[in-house]
């Protein structure tokens, strides 16, 4: 079992930045593939970015060049640095972990609102 706790969400103006954190506990963090997902009202949950246990990354086209996912295995934490935020980035952001791919375990989510 893995417990995930997200933090770092909030209200930011368009063009601003936020860094989300996801602290993991309960298992060997370094073996898990980690992902950030988001869900806006009325929309399905979508993958934003993932980082494998080996450090490879992948991003949704909508966030490429603006968002960066990283992990610190010593701190058992995964981060999502979000720059040049747009109103369409507004959503609840979820952290997820999995053995084969993210999706086995989920955090409770953190709200990100981009608005002037």
C-alpha cells in the first residue's frame, strides 16, 4: 500500500507558476512509476505528466514546455513545476503511483485555479 498526499495548489494569475508536491509513504517509493493527473469540472481525468521509476518522463501535449515533473527518491516525493499557467490549467490535480504504470494508488487531490 502507498499513501499519497498532494500539496501546493492554490489560486494563481495567468502566466504565473506553482509547484505541486506529492509525498508518498508506506512502501518503497523508488520502484513506483509516478504520475500527475488533472480533472476539470465536466471533464474526464487526464494524464498531465509521468515519471518512471527509471526517471524517464512524458507529458501531455497541452503542457509540454511549461510543466516539469521530477522526483526525489530520498524524500519520497514527486513534484510538478507548472510555469506559464493558463486558465485552462484550472483543475483538481491528483498524484498517482503504480508498479506497471501510474494508477494503482491515488492522492486526495489539490485544487489549482488560474484566474485574474
